[in-house]
């Protein structure tokens, strides 16, 4: 780093000075007296002269603080974890206060740009030191010092002070950027602390409640997607050693808090989450799909003769904040898709559809799952608009004989079992609380079952529904309503199929669900 | 029928495998999410005292930092000047407060031990502290039980309540044992 | 099949699960009433 000669010693001297001043009784309220004197010392030492020197000062300080913690961890004379922590926090908390005061007092009181720029700089430096430490020490890496710096800095910058409240959204943005850089896939040794930070009660409150117009919801959704992406390979391969189980269970806890406190957040971002959660991670996906707006009262799915299409909300489109249409690539495929939807041409579109969705011949990896999900939701929403422009509402009668249904029926017939499983999953992922998507895709699934030209299609529709029903609660309302219709309505002749009785467990499962329905 | 992993047989195979492989269960059948230490029926928001992804309990009131004037905080330098915590100097009221507020903490055990030494006993079934009403001898007393008038500490209403009670000695907790733990300071 | 990077990630996760974050890591240093978590009898009030 070509640090100028003597900078390391100067930094060490200043840091030591500051820690003593911070803990000194004469530090004054929030260390402001000590800070005034210390900034003078930094000036005398020339640290604040250039941006480069400030950057070096923060990097060296961060390295010294973390180094001190590693020494405390390895100091055998300290058996007590509490004492080790007290020793580390003695320095780390002082360092955090210094950063906080420098951020608060940099530039004029109302010049938020210099404050935020400095915060971005410091967070970036701490993240850089963490990543380098993570790579260098590998399994000896310890998350504690970095976790402490981030959480205490966040809490200090969340204090109810005018100067901080005026930059609160930018502060959140800076922390989300940093957490995104440090996402578990990039620093797995920091993953537990990362999830602790992301789910800290103050962070949740700031991100999901206190920031007006839900402006931080998109940032928070991105952080959850970072976690799902990290867990996905392990969950898909059902490789759940203890350390993964711990992280998976911790993520479930966080999702439960979101389901209970912020269901609208899960409703809005369900699509992006289900795009990265592996298809076999059923309970976590059910949890997300079970969210419904708090003002809504869901009719009991087991209500006899429930008239779903008479529910007031059933014609309203849910908010989907992911731009799924833009995920339909490449552009000429999207162009052909739109052309086919509008005019059923080119006629080759259907016969080429499967090859557009396939990405390899590797079993279990054959298809582009995000593309299938986007295609299904896009075609479905186009169909709903088309039906509604005719002044109708989605129903078993209005969804048929359309280019949209051509596409769905073609996929049901033409795909192999893996592709069809993913296709049916994409449809079932839309079975949520009463809204137009739930209703349209529920009718579509039942229509595909009724019109199936092979029993395999009906079997796989049953499989996709059943595997979501046999897991522990919660279960999405739309899933229950659809399955009950399938097994109750004689039109579908459900009970005649061999696969209903393929094994005692399966038969028992169907009977128990049927009994709860009757 | 579909004979690969994408049909009913595939699901059945996974369910059967999960019966013998615990790591599969959490995916195949999911877990009972009501056992993760979150009160999912709470009318209150959970996030404001969420203990974190690894916590089996919500935060206790004293675990949550509130923005208080820095003068309220104990500074490192005066820590040693403050009297150390000696439970035998505190009244019953404070001992009960520490017992009920510091669940899962050494302090809960320490308060219990001090109450024990003041002739309070914790009833393991009633889950309440009781002591003999002063000056009241048991109406009946044997080697295994006694009957008489006792004071129950009613934590809900925070007061002592006199009650007639048939007291089985073996339902009373022995003297609480305080594990050798590393004090913070 | 899990990639080599997945195995590295699992290894790193396993190592860091040996020193999980402690609730007090996210709290102001408690000089007077520090957390001293310890197992208490199940019949004691737990929350």
C-alpha cells in the first residue's frame, strides 16, 4: 500500500490516544469534548490533509483494531469469552464513536454529501479489510470485530438526532451496499454475523417501517435474495450439514418475523424470492407465498361451496415489484412470444418453445428456471388483461381457446418430466391470497388437469400440489383452494387415477385431506 | 406412472428417505415453525424485540438499548466506584424483580438462592414462590407434607397472597445451585 | 453436484459456526448488569 513512512506509528499513537480519551470521564457528552481535542491532534499529525491519508488512516486503524481482537482471542490468560469481548469492545466501540463523530461533523452541518461520502468510504474500507482478512486467514477468520464495528456504527448513526435523521435513507443505502458486497456467497465466514446484522431489530425497523414510502424495501429484498442465492445449492442438493441447517433455520426465523410483521413486503417481492429459492425448498417458499395483506380477511378454504370468483379481491391484480417481463431473454424470443400472443404467429413458436427454455442436457439442470417463471407469469398476466379487456373475468370458461392457453397446453404436453415439473411449479407459485393472478393460475392448473392428454400430466400436477401440502404449515390460501376443488369436483375424476393409490402413505394423505375438506 | 424424481413415486421416495435421514426432513416435510421461539399469534409486532436469527427467545426489556442521554450510561471509569451487586442487601421486592426479569441468566439463579435463604421455597408444579405465613404453625404436619396458611408471591399482581395449602415437601425445589460462571467484570 | 466453491463456503461456514455471534455483540457494553446466560430449571419462568 506504499504507506508513507511513519504513518503506521502515527496512526497507532492516535488510535491509542483516542481510546484513552474516549473512556476518560472528561470525554464529555457523547465524547464531543474529547473529539474536539482529538481532531486538533489529527490535524497536527497531518492525517486530515488529503483524502488519501484519511483513507490510509482508516484502513490502518481498522487493521489495528481487528488485530487487537485476534490477539485477545488467542490470549490464553483470558478464559472468559465475556472478558475477551469486553476487551475487544473497549477499543472497537471507541473506534466506532470516532467514525460516527467524523461523519457527523464532516463538512457543514447541512452538507449531507460529505458526510455520506465519508461513511461510504469508511464502510468500504472496513469491508475491504474484512474480505482480505477472510481470504488470508480462511477458517481462522473471526467475524466478531467486523460485526461489532458494523452494528455499533449503524446504531450510533440511527440515534434520534437531527443531523442523522436528515441522512437516514442514505445511511441505510450505504449499509445495504456494504452488506451486499459482503453477502454470504462472497464472505461465507461472515454469514452468521451478516444475517444477524440484516435481521437486527433496529435495522428491520429502519428498513421496513421508518423509511417513508417503503423506499428501503427494494434494498432489503435484495439482501434476502443474496441469502437465498447462497443457500440455494445446498438446499437443492439437500446437503444440509449442521452449519447450513443453522443458517437455514435462522433465515426461517427472519422470514417468520417478516410474515408476521410485514406480509405486504413478502407479497410484493415473492416473485424475486421464489425465483432463487430451489424448487425442493418447499416450506420456505410456502412461507413466502402464504403472506397476504393485513387488511384482507381470507375465507376458510374448506368452506363448502366457496364461490371464489365472487370474492371482491379476486379481480384485483397483486403488486409484483420484480420486472419479470425484462427477464424474458433473448429479445427476439420475447418478440416472437409477443407476436404469437397477439396473432398466433410465427406458427413455429410453439414447436421451438422447449428449446428456448432448455440450457443443458444435464439431468436436474436442463432448464432455465428464471426464464420459465418469467414466461409463465408474463403469459398469464397478458391473458388476464386480454380477458378483462373483453369485460370478462378469469374463469374455467374464459381462459380457454386463446393463444395464452395454447402456450400453456403446449408446455404441458411438449416438455419432459423435469421441464413440466418446473413449469407447473411456476404456475403453482402464483397460488397465493385472493387476487386475479391466484384465480387465473388456479383455473389454468385445473384446466390443464381436465384437458390433459396423458395421465403423466395429471400425475405431475398432483405431485406439485401434494408436495406443498404435506409440509408443515403455513400453506398458501390459493394452494388449498385449488387442491380442494381438484379433489371435490367430479369433473376432474380425481379419485379414478392410479397414482392416487400408488402407495399406502399417499392414499392415506389424500384421504386425510379429503376428510378435512368434507 | 412417472418413474423419475418428478412424479408421485419421486415424492414418495423422498418422503421415505426423509424418515431415516434427519437432514432431509427439514426440507421434505418442513419443521414446526411454531417451535422457533416466536410468538406468531402475538398482536404486537415481533421485530421490535426480535432476539435475532439464533435466539430461542425474544429480547428481554433490559436487552434492548434505548437512546438515553450519555450521562445515564455507566462510564468505564466510575464502574469500580459503584457498589458491587450483593443480593443479601436487597429487599424481597427487588429479589423477585431480578428473578422474574432475568430469566435464563445467572441473576435469576442468584435471586432464587437468596430467596431460598430467606425461607422462601419455589414450588415446581405451582411455579410460584411460597413461604409460611409468619406466626402461623401448620395445621397438620407429617414427614412428607404439611397443611396450613402460606404466602404465595403473585407475580402477575406483584403482591403476597395468603392461602390455605396442602404442601408436599418433594414438590419444593432444593437450594438452587449457582454454576461457576465467569463474571463480566 | 456442489461446486468446489460450495465446499469452500461450507467449510468456512463450519469454522465460523464455532464462534457464533453472541446477543451481547449487538448491545452496548453492559458494565453493571452484563448478560450472564446460563441454563435455569425448566420450571422457572423462561421469558
